């Protein structure tokens, strides 16, 4: 409507026709409301939302999109005119639509500003049918027409790709760390494998001698064959442990007993401990506890801590070299594994620096072992720390969330 001064104004015009008794049209009775300020506010609202970097979508109580900004059209691949008026679940992959309907109704019953699907992976669906990961923020908007939901949608494809690349690099770094650790153990592992192989050769030779001498006793020969089979399995277990440690592949999390990890650790370091004159003992509580973890990665951490302890005690008298490993629940939902040596302890003020990448107290050290170990434990939701013992020596403490009885992953 144009005013006398020439300015055009937005008006909301409503009227009811009036008729005489004989049906003659008399005119209208109604009202004319100036809604110019409301229209200006709506235009400002649109300009603000169009300038927003995120896709913005307003949805009514029936799930119909009543407003969308330009970034929303770009993100979902729809013309803006087609986006407005369609149902919001059109923008959601079909397999999630039934679930989303329940979430939408739940939000309307208890409206509040919050993230959608906290702790879950959310996906959007473009017009061409392709899917992409999103983050969604929800805000209730109360109007005269009822409650609306303003959703802010962010395409996080680039972030997810960066996270996957970071995870891949961390996995490769951990694998390189395992290879380095196994390199340090090469001589000891060769000795460890040679022991059962030597026993197999000796038992096989004894059996041959019995056969050649014609003094074959079935029971004695059966015992020799049983020993050969047992030694073969032992050698195979050692070789498999080495293969697992240096394997390249995806993480494999499972429910594992800490007692089993400690048993594997003792088997792997046995020859090295004998070579270095270190007395190793393990104390595992009757119910050592279970954790949800990657077995190979945990073994890598404990192996690294054990080898560091061996190295730290190298200058001590042989009869003073002792390593004690303790594992059990602390009663607060954590499994605690301590690796304690009888060496000189940590240099004063350098405990935390030991976990920094490329920091090493050894001339030939890479400075990555403890840094990798801490990152592995933190990725499992735990902590790795070190401290000097009051009666001498150093102690590393690994704390991991204890798996509950009903934890199925």
C-alpha cells in the first residue's frame, strides 16, 4: 500500500463481504494492519541467515521446511525454491528416517537449544542420493504460528577425512615403534626360538637312535613325539607373537584379560631377562580384570616399559636387578598395571619430559617409545605416568577403564 507521502508499506488486509437482504453486495467490513516492521525484521532475519557460513533450516511441528538459507541449498544440492516446503526427512538417509521422526517429536515435547544426536554419527542426504557426515545444532523458535526448530547443519566431510588420516598416521607410527622394539629384541627372540627348535632336534635324534638300535618302546617314543609337538607349538607361538607385533592393519579391540597380556609379555622377554641377569616377577590379582582394548598395542606398551627398565638397570649389580610387574583392579573402575625396577630412578625434574617426542636419556634412543606408549594408552581412555619410588628405582603406572561384565563392545 502506498501512503500519501509516497512511501510503500506492507499491510495485512482482511475483510468480510456484506450483503443486503435481497442479496445486493454492500461492501466489505475488515481491517488493514501495517506489517511493514515485521516484514523488515523478516528480511533482516533472512539476510543474517543467508550470510551464515552454515546451512540453516527452519522446520515446523509437522516436519516441513518453512525456511532455508542459501548455504543449505548448496550443501544439500537442492534449489532453494524446491527445498522450502519439502519434508525435513527428505534430507536424511532412508535407513535413519524412522529413528529421526522419534527424535523430532521428542524435541518438540521438550524444546531446548542442544546438539542433535550427541555421541552418534549423523549423516545428511543430498538430492543426488549421496550421503555425507554432519553435525547438527537445534534451537527452538516460538512464534504466533507455533513452535519451529531452527537447525544449523555443518558438513564435516573434510574433518572426518582428516581424522581418518590422523588415525592412519598414528597406526603407522605405532607399527614402526613395534618394529623398533622387536629389532631391539632380535637376538633374544632368536635365542628364544632356538631353544624349542634345539629341543625338537634332540628329541628327534633320540628317537632315531632308539629305532636304529632296535630298542623301540612305544611309550618312550610317544613321549618323545609329545615333547617334539609341544616344543613345535612353543616355537610357533613365539613366531606368531613376533608377527602380531609387527603386523600392519586395522586396530582390533576386544575384551581381554590383563593376566593373559602379562603372561605373553613374560614369555617374550624371558630370554632378554636371562641375558641381562634381571630377575622378573609378576603379581596379578586373583581377578586381574578385563579391559576393552587392542591386545597387540597393549603388549607393545608393556614391552616398551619392560625393555626401558632392563636398560635402566644395566649399571646395577646383577644380584640387584629386579623388575616387578603388578596388575589388578583399584576398586574405582580402573585396571592398574605397574612396572617397577630397581634402577637409579628418573633424573630429577625430567619425569614428564620422558613422554615428549624425541626426548631420550639414551644416546642411541629415538625418544619415541614412551611418547607412542602414552598416545596408545590415552587412545584406550587411560593414562600412563611415571614416578620415582621412595625406596629407589622407578615405576611406570598404566591405568585403563575396567570392562564391566555386560560390556559387549
